[in-house]
C-alpha cells in the first residue's frame, strides 16, 4: 500500500471522525458517506458503495444517547475501504471476496474506536475544574480555547483508531488471504446480502415502536410480492 | 422596548454551536460547549465587573441533542437580554438549562437518531445497491434537511420568544412525529430487505419464493439483538455460518448426478 | 409486581430511557418520583411533553408515588420507575415501596462526588444510602443502557473505600 493511499485515508478518517461527536454532525461520519468518499479519492467509488451498503446499518441501532459511546463504524468503513483499495492494488485483488475479507478483519478492530473515544472523553474530564480556575482569574478567552482544544483529542482518537484498523489489516489480510479468499469467493454474494439484513434485524430488535414486526413483515411481503410478479 | 442582539453576534453564536461537543466529558457533558457558545453574547451584554458572576452561571452540567441545542441557547440569549435590562428572570439560568435539556434530548434522540437516520439510510442504501454514485449525496440531503431547519428555526424561535419557546415540543407534537418517522423507517427497511433479497436471487437464478425463508432469519437475528447480543457477535455468527454453509453446498452440488 | 425497572438517573426522562430501556423492558408507563419536578408546573409540563402520547406518564412527589403503588393504581401497567438520587430511592423504600432491583444510570458529578464509572459519581452520603438499600436486600447494579454489561455496585465501590 502506498503512503499516498494511507495519507488520503487518514484525512478522510480525521474529517469524518470529527463529525461523529466533536463538530458539525452533518453525518459525513456515516459509513454510507465516509466509505464512498474515501473510495472516490482512492479511485474506485463502487467499492465504497459496497462497503457503505454493508456497514451502514450494522450499528445504527446503537444510538449516541447521553453518555453512550457507540462502536466506531466510521473508522471501520474508512479503514476497510483503504485496505481494500490500497492492499488490493498490491495483491492484485479487486473482487467482492477481497472487499469482504478486509471488512471482516476491520470490524473487530472497531472496538478500539470505542476505547480511544472513551479515553478522549475521560481525558476531557479535567477541563471543568481547569475552566473553573480560569474563571476565577477572569481568563474567558482561555476557557474558550480550552473547549476548542478538545478537537485535538477527538481527532487523535479517530486517527489512532484508523491506524490500528489499517495496521491490523496490513498484518492479517496477507496472512488470511490464502485460506479465507476461496471460501469468501463462494459466500461473497450471500454475505453482501446478509450483512445489511443483520443491520436491519438489529434495528428491528431494538427500535421503540409498537408493532414493528407487523409493519416490517407487511412491507417486506408486499415489496417481495411486487418484485416477484412485476 | 425589546432589545436586540446584532445579527453578527447571533451568527457567531450559531456557528459556535456547530462545535458544541468539542470538549465533551463525563463530568459536564456539553457544559464546556455551552459556555463557548454563549461567550459572545455575555461579552456584549456585560462589563468586566459583572462578567465573572454571570459567567459562573453558564458553567456546569449541560447536555441535550446537538440539533436542538440551538433552540435552548436561543432562548437563553433572550433570557440574558431581559436580565441585562434589569427585568428579574422568572427562572434561573441553571434551572432553565436543567428543565429544557433532558426533554429536548429525549425528543431529538427519538426523532433524529431513532427515526430519521434509518429512514434516510434505507433510501440511500437502495441507490447504493444499484451502484448509483449519488447515494451518499441523497443520504446527506434527506437526512440534513430537517436537522438544519431545527438548528436555524429553533435558534431564531428561541431567541424571539425566550421562555415561551419551550412550548415548541408540545405545539408540534414532536414525540408523536418521532414515532411516525420510525414507523416509516421500518416500512422502508422492509422494502430495502425485499429488494436486496430479490436482487441476489434473480442474479443466482434461485426460485424467488425461497427468499421468504430469509424472513425468519431476520427475525431470529432481531431476537438475538433484543436479548442483548452485540452486533459484533451476530456478524461473526452469521458470516461463519454462511462461509461454512457455502462450502457445504458446493460439495452437495458436486455429489449431485 | 408491575415494576419492570427501577432506576436512578439524574436526568430522569431522556433519550436513554425512551429509546433504549422502554423497548427493552416493554414498559408502557413511566413513573417519576421527584419532589422538585412535581412541585413546578413548568418543569412538569416540559417533562410530559417529551414522551409520546401512547405512554402513560406520572410525575409526583416520592411519598405520593409510593401511595399510588400501595393503592394498586399501576396494577395493569408495566412501570418504569425513575428516581433522581439515591436518597429518593431510599426514601421510597422507607415509605414502604417494594422493589427488588435498582439500576444505577446517570449520577452526575458534583462537589464532593467521586467518579466510580463513566457515568456514576457518588459522595459518601450516596454510598451510605446504597449501603442501606443493599442491606434491605435490593440488588443494585450499574448499567447505563441495555447494551452495556450490568456491573454489581460492590464492584464499583470496593470495601476499603467504603470504610474511609
């Protein structure tokens, strides 16, 4: 994988990662946006769309409510995209099976995202007492800067997660490619279907709506019938 | 006479609200962001002498939904203007923040995270499955329209009406709107699931009716999720079963006459 | 017993309750036992306005809530009961409310409070209250949302810290 690929990925990881919590929240942090964006910059949007489709729904049911830190699906999406395109160029792979291999390797490393994000938030725990001290000295500008410096720790957490995922992939993808690729070759199309379905299932299992199963069953059945008959 | 804030200052506060959660921490959550957003207003209204006392009230715990925070801050600006004119406030700043934050957060979480996010994702994923490059843009446009309206209108409405603006939730029956959004999202997700299944089965020339057999699988995974199994676990369970299953299926095909 | 979850949460009704816990425990009635909010029409109105209309909301002072439970007013509901502090929940117990488990959700930082987990901050008085609840046989554990693991409170507050 070239340094340029790694760098482009890091820029996307940083921008989209900050959007998760620290800034804006215009949802460029969602996998369906982050993965195609990274893939577009690396030269193959289609891979990003595939990855976005598979990752987007998986953790949607984990809402960032209150003090909850959900798993970092942004970095999983960006990391998997960079691995697929960066390593794919080196190993001369561009199949769906290879994309899936990179994704399945990236997914468990997403746990680190939660860890780093929580570290950043715990590190910010010293800010309230610091800013109380600054207030006593009437340093209001300093208080504002103290707040803004949080961008650094959140950005660092995103970058570290991205690097851990890519590093893990660099080690594991070549190791597992020979054993898992043939298996994924056969299962590829099924997994491309089943991963979004798992995401839909987790949403159904946790959404706060009465009769969610009835609604889902009815619309699934109806759409299915339409596509069958038409 | 109603005293006004110059539009420049309002815009400044609004832009600062985009950085509300920079210093998010477990002690005061968005507390640091609140002060950061209010600082331009306080600086405008109060001199060096009063500033310290006033600023102290704007420190401390605060947490609400980032898209509804502008509505809270807008109202807080109005309250500060009234106070600086010497009118006694009917609620203290601390009480106001406390009273408004949690209900706004509850409604925002339900409407935006719980409802709008899966709704816009299901439409965008349909396009992504078709390989259309516009999918991410469509997602961004569908998702962001409503939050942007809340961020702008909520802020101005709060600023105009002050304390009265908190009837906002009731007037628009937002909790019920959230439920309807979620119901729509579920219907769309059903359509997306059916589309993905049909797409694969047509591609593989499998009889289409057998796609209905996937419904129990979805419900089964949903049940696992409901019982608290993590997504990570379900993903690995499903992927390994699929990989093993496909291997096995190939063997069966070989053995068939 | 109609109570499906008893929880201490400073923020009372908010996203975690409505989006995570309510569907998880299948509750259809939210009971908030809090003197301060029950006494302020404005706060009460705000809190009620954040809940969808199909869920029943009852907000009242701690002794009144206990009395309502005693009269059997919630027999046909699945109740999610919320307190804002450890002292309120101990109060409810002393007024005669029966509950078996207590969930620690968000307990804010404040002066004199020490951090025991990401969202649980306690002062010595809180620990005394929890001690009393524990002695009454109530199973106390910390769990912010259903997706988190429940951790027994003794694991957050080790023996030696309680003796100080």
